C-alpha cells in the first residue's frame, strides 16, 4: 500500500480545498522572498536564507508585540525590548505573514 498525498485525494474526490492555502506552507525560500518583496518593496530588508525569507527592520516604536513573530510560519524571531528592531524568518506564507508585512510596510511609509 502506498502513501497518498493531498493532490491524489483532491483528484480522487474532485474536491476544491482552496481554504488550505490560507495556512501557507510549501514555498521555497526563493518564492518566500518574492512574495515578501511584492508586498514590502524596498521598505523592509529581505534576505533569502536556508529556511526561508529573513526580514529585518530598525525603526523607533515598531507596532509589534512578541506574539506577532511567534505565530505559525515564523521562526527565529527577535523583537528588541524597546521595539526599535525586529528580525524574523518566514518559513510559510499565509494571511498572518501577509498582514504582518503589510503592517510593517504601512508603518514605514507613514513614518
């Protein structure tokens, strides 16, 4: 008996499971960098790393709390105690990551 993947199940059942994409995942580091860059442009420092897309930002009073970078799809997150800098690696791209990047980008453009 062989293991069946999600694609096999979708094909067999002719099911539309688009809602699963909202959880993110499966993107390569290159794809993650591209997704982040599409949203952030050059407002945020983005670097491709082995695990995904590492983003870094330094600015006074960043609109973040520690739980923002501890959610599913984020690893290696650090937020300065005085909220002057943030660094986190995105390993899966979903709505949480999109909102996070949009919020930082808006903050930088309004500063």
